[in-house]
């Protein structure tokens, strides 16, 4: 799997956890997690920089571009 795919999976999971946490606990503050994730995704789309992307890169996970060059993903 590529870094971009990991980012989408982790962000989607965090949004689901936030939504389910707000629904089942009745605590609306869980929504702030979804707001943070959404703002981070927006910032990533604009600047093409994401902390999670940097962390995954340091762990040796290849990007889609690296996989296209190698053909090994």
C-alpha cells in the first residue's frame, strides 16, 4: 500500500471514530476531532504537506509516484 492510501484510511477511520463517539456518548466535543482531521486534509490538499505523510515516509512506505517508477507496490 502507498502512503497516500494509508493517509486516506487513517483519516477516514478518525472521522468515523469521531462521529460514532459523538453519537454514542452524547458528547458533542467528539466532533472537534472530525473538524481537525478535515482541516488537516484541506491543508494537505493545498500545500501538499502532511505530518502523517512525513512519518510514513520515514517508516519507509513508498508513495504512488515511487511505486509508478519502480512498479513494485
